C-alpha cells in the first residue's frame, strides 16, 4: 500500500484537547500520508496545536462540517481520502484496513462501522444518537434497498473519482448521510470495516445537537429521495391523494347512484380536486424521473471523461482488448 497516495483529512472545530493526539496517532500508522487539519473558525488553539504536531493546517471560515468537507474535497488531490473526526473517538489502528480496498481498486468508499461490534452502544453517552442512526439506516434501506452497517460514522475512506464527482449540498452534520446516499444512488462500490469506538474524553464536548441536527438529517434524506428517486417519491404523494380522494368521493358516488342527487356538493368538489392532484403528482414524478435519468447519464459520462480507464495506454492494444483473449488464431484481436 503506497501511503504517499493517502490524504488524511480532519475537519475540526474547537478540538484543542484532542487534535494533537489524533494527528500523532495517524502519523504513526500512516507515516508517509499527508495529514490535513481544516480549522472551522475555532476559538481555541486547535490550529496551533495541529500545526505543532506536524499537520498541514488550512482554514475554513464558513461554519458547518458540510462546508469544511466541500472545501477539503476541492482543495486536495489524492488517490485515497481518509476522513476522520478530530475528537479522538476513532482508532488510528484501523486506518490501513480502510485505505487498502481503495488503493487496491476494490472499493470506492469504505465505511468505518462502529455498530457491528457493539462498541458504539457501549461507549456513546449521548441520548438518542443510536436511535437516530438506526432511523436513518432504516430509511435508506427502505428507499434505496441498501442496508448500511453504519450511516453516521465520521470515519471513512473514499477514492478520488468518488470525491471529485460528489456535489456537496449540505452545510452541517448532514454530510455523512449525503455521502452515504450519493454512494448508493450512483452505484459506487461500498465496503464496511468494523472499528472500535471510544467516547470523547472528559471535558471534550460534541458539537452535534441531537434534536435540531437530527431533524436536518431526516430532512436531507427526504430531499435526496425527491431528487434521486422522483418517480417513487411523487408516486407516494399521488397514492396519498388517491386514498383520501377515494375515501371522500366513494360515499358521494354511492349516494348519487342510489338517489340520483349529490347532497354533499362541497365534498364532491374536494374529492375531485384531490384526484386531480393525484394525477398531477404522478405526472410530475414521471417528468422529473426522466430528468433525473438524463442527469445520471451525463454524470456517468463526465466520470468517464474525467477519470479514464487506468489500463488505457499501458500497451499498444486498446485497454478493452487486454481484457479478452481470442478463441483461436483465425480472428486475433488487433
């Protein structure tokens, strides 16, 4: 594993108590890698301590982890990006295990799974964090059909094509959810590596607000559901209108069939309006689904253009010809 190809990227805000140890631990495990600490306008000595321990320190004045990740992904070029929080909750000993599938070309994103071995449930002292993680995992499985072992982990490795073609939309702690959904929607190769988790040391405070940030994460899942799977999203909306419209309209139709009159005229109008909205939602889903598929095609072509096949140019034969052997000598490949 060529560690020169690895960039360890650490978004930080007021982590003076732990950042020195985090930098030292990852320098010990990946001595040839470059350690980047992005200070998110900290009010303590985070930047100075990181610099003193040998990290490359850069500054991002826009608050929010999503804003930091956006800038990191733009600034840094590497074959493998190992992202980790600066709160000393993730073991540096797992760094090589996360990076190896990326550098060997077997994965595009490797997730540091805190849940499978039970260490997160044992160490985490913040109420409802585990519940929130399980809720988001269940939503992603229901919407996209892929079951993550851990969605909200801040410890993951990513390939260069993955990072450079990932449009960061969020500005806060929704970034982990956004990365996870993007990986599933664009069919990147995903692996999970179980890692030990330890809670923050005494005196170190989490910047994550369970309620407000949890609502933002759930809203992000819904927004990406609408953007990435518009036909399914609007079909559910259409189904809701259809059920309510039929519930209101069937009694009116039954009364009309029995008596020949419509005694509840406002209810009939409301039922008809709901059925119209049902048809409108379904048509919207069909149109946006066509747009989403076109966008996906353009995105795929852009990935091919920006990151050509690594086999190309290694011989006089085209790269695709090296993948096959002719059956006999009558029709050799060029």
